[in-house]
C-alpha cells in the first residue's frame, strides 16, 4: 500500500494488508481484522484492539463506528495522535 506521510504529500510505501483505510487529519486510520490503527508518517501512533473480527466500519461525523462479528459497535475518534474509544455513543 502506498500512502503519503501526510495527506497532500508525495506517497511513501507501507507494507500493509488491510481492507479499509481512512484519511484523518493526524494520519491514516487502518481498519484491520481485529484492531484499528492510526499511522502517522511511517510509524504506528496508536492502536485499539477489539474482542472479535471487524465486519463493518463507517464515519458518523468525527466518530469512527466499528462493528464486530458479535454485533458490538465501538465508537472511536482521533484525538491528537491517538485513537480514543468514545463511551456512550449511539451508532448512526
């Protein structure tokens, strides 16, 4: 996968095998099999692990909603250079 270090810059190369990649102000959000990762530059800045396989992910405004195979939806946001779980969010 080829991604720029920062959105709007010339791409660098990251060796990844992920299905979903979202652009965020801080970098790139990768939705993996059982985790969500924030990549800034060429390094992983933050990671959130889920209990089950991720089946679906979508943005609701500034909140990333991630649904796993059990039907549980986890809401998260990018704060600075970290992914943060947002408690009490209702999926959109």
